[in-house]
């Protein structure tokens, strides 16, 4: 489901991952969804930059 620039994912996350995510998000004063989104975006950027570096060689 798309919400403007955002995409809402529907999938099952194991309970222990949800707990870790919630605890980490609480320490950062954000929601678990925000933390997961930020993590995914950062990983996407890292992969794209890696691909660019490989293609520049």
C-alpha cells in the first residue's frame, strides 16, 4: 500500500525481533516502525553506493 512516498509493508515479524526492535526504538525515542523504516532506508543507500563503487572501477 502506498502512502505518498512511503510504502506500507504487510508481513509477519518474529516476536523476538519485534521485542528487540521496540526496545531499541524506545531508547532512540522513536517508534519501532520509524526505526525499521530508517534501517531499511540506510541499508538501501549502502547497497546502492556499493553498486556505484563497483561500476566505477
